[in-house]
């Protein structure tokens, strides 16, 4: 039996996936069919590939993990590190932050040298 929280989670996941599909369509239109009005946008997308493509998908992947794991296991997320126990919604937020950071660092490490910011 589904609770109200499960229904809200499913609606949020659907909205997030729908917005991600809209973003993918936006990128595809600007990259595959460049026109005069989109040339500046296309150049910005290509010049900043890891930022414009990688980070939104890192957020999507992290969100999908956070939402899919409790739904798949029928158990809430819970972290126990040392003497610290985190459960409930705060564990989902913490897990999203950790997953997003891990994916973002991986994108940064594998990005071509030309797209890494100079320091």
C-alpha cells in the first residue's frame, strides 16, 4: 500500500525526469541544429561541456539514486558512521550531497585539459 509520501516522491521523480528530458532536448536542438540565433549558446555548450552537460546529469543521477534506493528496498535510508547515526530525510539529503560530489569530482578528473579552469 502506497503512502502519501511515496506518491509525492513518485510525482517529484516524474517532474525531475521530465525537466531533464526538456534539458536534453534543449541541448540536442542547439548542438545538432545550430542556427544563427543559437550560435552563441552552441559555442558556450561546447566550450563548457563538463559544466553544461556533466553537472546536470550528476544531479539527475544522484537524485535517482536517492529516490530509487528506498523505493527498491522498502526500507528508509540510514547511515551509521562511528557514533553518528543519520536517518530519515536528512540521510537522503546527505546521500544526495555525497553522490553529487563524487560524480562531480569524477567528471572533473576525466575532463579534457582544455576544459579545466586555469588557476
